[in-house]
């Protein structure tokens, strides 16, 4: 039997994931907050989060399908395609290693609305600091496209990505703002963040699914239902569509705008969560 309320929650969370995954405002943080408000709980929640993240990453793959095809067909013959793959590999490694070691501990200790709110606020102030700092720098010597990146710069961007293991920090925020600090143009930092999301989220998806299936096989109490199947499909599709819209919009936005509006959003939203928590208005 299909539970309409469950499907509405899946729809809302799919939108939240798709709209926030590639913006510097933290998709994980927003999912924690939204899931808490919607009281979306149960043994399938972790698997559902994986499904909607997969929807978002499929949107990026679809958007860049022509470039991905060139990478697959020209990896052995074209230096440009080969260098991008190398850069993505070295950028992916730091988060992959630290994720395997610390992911469970971080989820246990930090996956709560208060931590998310604090990270949102701190990240907002960092965005302002970087934008003000960058305004004083010369744009002539910046790396204009992601194809001009060195492996060293890619690795350092990957190290920045590790900070996003703290919920509320934002993977895209850490890589884009980190890329700006390392001398990338806005377009180069944003596009490389999109491409780096592909192995990062795909790897996290495989790793998380393996843990989920192991837990299910050990407990043997989890019962998959038609309602869950429909909910997962709804979340995946909505996440895909909304993420595709955001990717297209963000590339146009960074052509002539800075990231300060996202900094303001983070600070205001973070303070709202903290104030409502400590005043008891909302029981997070």
C-alpha cells in the first residue's frame, strides 16, 4: 500500500538534495534539518539518502555527457582528457581515505542540527573572507579553466574537500572556495567541483550501500516494501531534475557574480537553527 505522506516527504527531500548538492550551502546539512523537521525516520533512511544523492550525481553526468564521452574515448590518446582524469583521481584520494577511516565516527558524533548550524555560520564567514581577499588579487594570473589545472592544485582541492566531512560545511563549498584560494577562476573552480562530485559521491554511494546491505544481512529484520520503492523512485527523479536545474543556473551565475549571497544565506539560516534550538522553539 502506498503511503501518500511518505511520498510527499520523499518528494520534499529529493528537492532539498537536488537544490543544495552543488551549491555552497551543504546538502547533508539541509537533509539533516529537513529530515528532522519532517520526522523522516526508519531503517531505510540511509539508503534513501544514497538514492537521492545518486539522482543528483546522475544530473551532473547527464549535463556533462559529451565531455564524459570524450574522456572515455580519448583517455589513451588525448593529453587533455588524460590529465583531467589524473587530476580527479588525486583530488578524490584524500576524501576516500579519510572517509573510510572516520565516516562512521563523524556520523555518530556530528550528524545533528546544532553541528550543522555552527558549520553553516562558520562557512558563511569564510566565504566573505575569501571573497574580500580575492577582490584584492589580480585576475590575470588565475587558472582560467579546469583543463589548465596541475595535479598539485587538484590534490590540494581534494584536501579541501575533506573538510566537508563535517556536516554543514558543504562539499561543493569547500572545493569551490578552496579552488578560489588556490588560484582557480570561478568557472574553473565550479566545474572542477562538479566533476569531482562524480567519483566522490559515486564512491560514497558504493561504500554506503555495502554497509547497508551488510547490516540488512546481519539483522535480517529489514522488510522492503512497495511504498519504499515508489518513495525512492520519487526522491531520485526529483533530485535529478532539481540538480540539473541548479547546475545549469550556477554556471551562468558564477560568470558575473560572487558567492557572498550564499554566505549570507548560511549565516542567517545557521543562526535561525541555533536560536530556535536554544530558546526551545523547535526541538531539534
